[in-house]
C-alpha cells in the first residue's frame, strides 16, 4: 500500500514539475526576426503573381499569415522606415524626407528595437534597416551592437560605372559629394554578370545574418537571451544588379508589361510624377519616353532582383530551421513601399497611387497564426510595432512619440476580425497629399500645409470598377468623397515640415 501511495505521490510531483516547466517554456520570450526588403511590391508567387519566381517567400507565407491589403505610410525609403521603427505616421513626426534626422525631430523617441532592448532583448541590425545616405546616418542608438552596413548601390561590371567612377546614386547612398551630384556620371540601371550571391551586398548580409543566428542560438542556450534581429535587403532597389542565373529564370517575352501608361483622367497636376529616380540611371533617357525594349529590360531586372533577394531570404530561414529556432521565433517580412513599373507612365515610387503604396506583409507567429492563412484587413507599417510588442507579451508601447499603429494580433488569431476599416498614407510634394485607402476606394487630399480645406484638390479611385486608376472619380461620386473626407478629418493636422515640428494651426509652445 505504501509503495502504491509512494508511486502515486511521485507521479503527482512529476506532473506538477512538468506543468511548471511547460509554464516556464510558455513564458519564455520569443525571438524576433524582422526581414525588410527595399522597393518590394507584392509581385510574389504567394500574392498571385503568375510570373514571379519567389519560392522562399512563398514558403514563408505558407507558415503564417499574408496581408493582402497592406500599405506603407509613405512611399519613400527613409520616411517609410521611420514609420515602421517609430509606429508613427510621418505626418505625426515631420519625418518626410530622405535626409530627415530622427533624433533632430523626435530626440526622445523609443524605437521598436529600443523597446525590445528595454525588455531584455539583444537587438542587432544588418543591411538596409534605417536609411543611410542622402545626409542621413540612420539611428545607431536603436541597437545593442554596431550596425552591419553594406552597399545599396553596387556594380561588378566596370562598364556599369564608366570604368569605376563614382556614380550619382553611389554618392548619395554613401554621403559623398552631396553638393556635386549633378556633375557625377550616371550608373547603369541593370547588370547581370556571372557571379556568386556573396559578390553582392545582399548575399553578404544573408551570410552575416546566419552567423548572427548561430551566435544567438549559443546565447539562448547559455543565458536564455532572446534576440531581435532586423535584416534589410536592398534588391529590388535600383540598380537591378543580380547574378545572371536570376535573370535566366525569366523569359523576357513573357514578362508583364504596363497595361495603362497615361495619367489618370482628371487627376490634379500635383499628383502626377514623370521622371525622377529612374532618370539617374543609364540608358534611361534624361527626358522623353523610353522605348519598349528598355521598359522590358527594366521589368526583367526588377523580377530578377526579386528572385535574387528571395534566395537570400531562403538561406536565412533555412538557418533558422537548422538551428531549431523557428518554433520560438516570430518572423515578419515587410516591403518598405511598392514600385511602379510603367503603370500610369510612372517608374519607381514617390506617389500616392496603389503600386507605390501597396506592400507585402507576412507574419509568422508560432502558436498564433494559422499556416497558409490570409486576410483582407487593411494594415499599415505603423502596426508592426504594437503587434510585435503584444506577440512578445510586452505592454503596449506608449512613445513618447505618437503611436499611430494598432495591434494586428486579433487578426492574426482570426483573419475575419477587423481592427480598422482603412489604411492611411501620405506623400509630400508642393502640397501634402494625405490618403485614405479602404478595401474598395482611395481618397487623396492635396492641400498646401496650413491652408484651409477650400484650397484642397481631391482624387478618388474605385478599385472595384477601375483597378488601373484610369479616372479620378472625385467629381462623380460626391457621397463617397464626403464620407472619406470625414474619415480623413479624424486625423490630426500634419506637421508643417521636417524643420518645423509644430502643426499648422496649433498653439505655439
């Protein structure tokens, strides 16, 4: 009898200890792997693109949730990354420009990695995370260890740089000769040498990320330190420099060409972009139209570059699996903004139109997301900060900068749940364009900062009847226009500029 009681007691103690151990495991802080990709639109197999060769990002989507209505908050590199890292709209901070200085405008900001560092995480960054260039030095204090920096503009073929000369875009991204940019030669828009992946920056960044993951595994085993690793890949940002084998994955004759290359009928002049960044590369003409052959080469380069970066992401995820870290690591893949490939006659980004602002967001949260799920929940870059905080069991971030994002965790648990009914974004030109994107419509208000609503011009697009944005319907659908204007009016007045943080109409401090 005593033996039986002893066995029973031991069983009870074992079960209690097991429960305690499981509870401790459940409370263990998850790792964070944040993958940032420059200029990546949803031209991916997992988003239904029939041409894209992106098996690794497709496999990542199959592990978690795909956001089909995700948008950046401003379609330009530096401000978009600020919105991600701060959880704040650019109109809330005044960080509108490539050269905007984060600490000059929001000196006490607690960035996403800083927030995790305060909760015991080792935070690291590699590649293009914050924008460095155009006079911007990024934000070194956001991370626990020095940033692993590599090139954004890179060529292997001497012919691409007129024999090794410093090109305009190389100078901009390395903060050299910033006052002499126009006097420098233009680099090639694309190249396709026979080369190894590590001959280009993205290959080297992937390689170093794998080393960091290996070290993180050892730290996790020795002292249980969780990691927050942000890794940024630069392709498919121009120039479309990628090894030849990635170009060979595509038949140029089967690539999608732009369907509609005119400006939207009735759109205000301030909304239309012609030229811009694409003109900084040869053989793109400095003015005038491109021929069809060049358009096809550029589109080919974009897809080849996307496949190149897909391969690097695959290497990182394979290392995560090999190191047995995947089951306890939250993975987010995010494109900083979209990319025009000739639609509306526009190339690159820097607009308020769909192709510049729609982005891929993939989130893998073990135990939370259903593998292979998708949602039409409108999502923004600013949402990632509070979402990661909640997934990690941390308190909601409170700034001191404005936290404009909302947590997407309810959606990750159930893709039918809605935490908002629209996305917000903005782009500054001579006027500030602020936009509301619902599942069906986009409203853009172009208004000079500090001026009354009567000075505003509007765009309205119906993506159910006109997915190519052929016509501005602002004059044709007054009731829709009125409703979306009411939604826009709920947002605070924007900061006037990067140099003046006071909102127009606000009282002086």
